[in-house]
C-alpha cells in the first residue's frame, strides 16, 4: 500500500528541494526554477500560503526524481 500524497505549500516543497541539494537559479514571474549539480531542473510555482494541486506535486516529484515516500520522510526532518 502506498503513502498518500500530502497537501503541501510551495514553501514546504522548496524546503525539501534545498535539503536534497537543489538551489535557486532564477525566477520567472511566480515560478521559481531550481537546479542541482547534475543539471536536473525543477520548476515550482510560488504563491504564498496556497496549497499546491496534487498533480503539480506529483510533477515536481517526478522532475526531482523523488518518490512520495522519500518526500514525506524529508518533510518530517
């Protein structure tokens, strides 16, 4: 049985990305683009305080090559 996708804000997603060595490269409007040393890119729409849609969270996890389980563990740290 898989872990359900948590409801999170962009700030919480960004906190996890920073933990796994992504860094902010640029911002285009409300979208923040993060990269890691391998050149992997993740785009996070940043709207303060708003919960991200589950499909968007899943897309971000795919871009960052994270599983839901790994994401939840990093959120709890």
